C-alpha cells in the first residue's frame, strides 16, 4: 500500500461568521470516540471560539490510521485556525454507507467547537476517494469542495453529479498510477464536466501515486480562486453602505471579508476599501487637532465623537476614542466642553421656541403646541424649557384655542371628504359620491362646505336619472 498524500485538504478557506456565546475549547490534537468508531481531531492554534471555524475532513487510505496524517496538515491548520477531522473507517476499510458515520463525527465535534458545517471540504485519497465523493454529493448543502488525489473512480450517477453542482472539484492523478487507474479519473472528470460541474483536473502523465500529483500551492491557488457567494454578498453590501455614508456598518462587513481570506482577491480589495474609509476619519481627526490648538475643546470633542461613531472599527476611530477620553479626563476641559454644549443647547432651544411662537401668532395652534412640547422634551435644563411649559398650559386651558384646533381638524377632514367625493363624481361613481356628500351635509350643517356638498350631490342625482 502506498503512503497517503493529503496536501489538497490543506486549502480550505471558508467565511468566518460571528456568533454569540461561543463555547470555550482547547486547541491541538485529540482523539474522540463515537458509538461506531473513533476519530482524531486537530484544532489550529489560531482557532477563535467567537468565529465559525472551517472544517477540513480527510479520509485515510485503507490499512492506514488517521494519526499518520496529522503532521502534514498541522502547519496549515495552525495558520488558518481550522478544525481538521480525521475519522477512522469503522470496518477498517471505507464503504459508501460510511457517510452517516462521517457526518456524526462533525455533529459530535460541534458540541464543543464553533464550526461552519455548511462549507466543508472533504479529501479522499486512493481507495477512500469513492466514500469522500459519496459523502459530499450526498450532502451538497454541507460540502463546498471535494478533492480527489490519486483516487479510485467514484461511483456516482449523472443524477448524483447534477444534484451536487454547487460542489467544486479538484482531481489530481498520475499517469503511471499502479493502484488507481488513470483512465478512471479521466472518465470521472469528463462525466462531472458534462453534468455542469466546475472541475480542476491536474494530469501528471509521468508521475505515479505519490505526492507529486498535487502540491499545496497549486491546490491553494485553485480553491482561493473559486467564487464564494457569501463573501461576495458581504463585499457588495459593504460597498452599498459606503455609498450611503454608513461607514461603521461597512467596516464591519469588510472585516468579515478579510477574516474569511485576507489573501483572497476580495480580501485584498476590502483592505483597500478600509484604508480609504480610514482616510476620511483621519481627515476629520486633523481638523479636531486644529480645534484643540485653538482651545476649542467642545469643537474638538464633537469631531472626535463623530469619528469614533461614524468610522467605528478603523484606526482613526480608535485614535478618536482615546483623544476623547483624554479630553474628558481633564476637569477643566470637561467643564469647558459641558459649558459649550449647554450654550449650544440654549441656542437650539431658542430657535425651537421662536418657531413655535411664530406658529402661535399665526393661529396655527396645533403646530405651536407640538413645537412647545418639543422644546420641553429636547431642551430640558434650558431657560426656554419653563417658558414652553407655560405656553403649553395656557394653550391647553384656553377654550378658544381648543375650539380653533378642533375646527382646524374638522376643516381638514371635510376638505379630504370633499376631495374624495369629487373624485367619485368625476369618475361617474355617483352612488359613492352621493353617500360622501350626504355625510358632509349631516356632520357640518350650515357651513359653506355643507352647502357645496349639497349642490354637488344634487348634480349627481340628476346625472343618475
């Protein structure tokens, strides 16, 4: 039996998704037992429990043990924080019905680790290839990619292949393979392509079944070049948010794109976009520093606050937060900021009060009351708060004002009803128009509106004869 080569599985990169209340867990190598067997797991040292980790599954060749494969993947898993699972074939050799055991392994590990089991990568080598393929294509919503290295030809029908169109395939095979015929790999690739699957086929005519069939850089380049709809959606949404000046929300999404693959094309673009956003924050920070030089502490504080909130997640926001905290820690500066803020608040209250007062003079009492209420609600502690309260009380308790408000509401209602009835009349819907005109006559008798409604009602009645 040849030595298994599993370089292809070391390339899986899936989107990191933030979750709440992540489980705590250790990293490194461990062995776990299941009712029908065991498996070896290796958790990368950069595993973060607050993010869904990528899942890499490798099926060993017959007569081998999972432990043989740990070291080859160790460096790759550590640098990416993946979860690497290596099940032991329950019967010593893999069968097509072992997919349930493989998935039970993932479900078992999920109990203690935060993993993304919707974009898993499974690798089959030699005689484990058919089982890896059957597992992936039997569960296309859980696997993003299948890698077959010098593997036996999978036993998949055209229907099976069509059902797994979303799965990316990487097949590498040596032309001098003594164990798994090269022709089988070629036939499988042709069938997969005919079914519409995206396949990368690496042919090595002069190579046997050893590791030369595919080196990790080749596989990495292939996998990272694959489209990832979820990451693309994050990136596109982030760009949309930038256009809406929602920089903080955009930054959060760009960071998700980068976490999913800093060296991917979209990851690099996201970094560039973040730098551009941060430049905007740095520009405002420069103005804030200028205000500090003028001892305009309140102005500087407002600018620092704007950057901290609007550009959250960027270096400029971090710097603004520190500067703002430093300002507020100085009692004299804090007092100056609060005094300036109170002055601005007083000016705002004055503007709102004047607007409400103008409405009152124009006898637009309802709008005036709304304005005075706004002063009370939004400008507490100002000299205009009590003035506004006095006006609210006066207007509320004045019978003439209350009657004027009621009349204004009534006038607005009758105008709306007249318009409605007139539309019915113009469209020759006379019965409905008559109904509305009668309603106006009954509710507002003796008013000019009621007289107008009566005339138009009579016109409708004549038109119906």
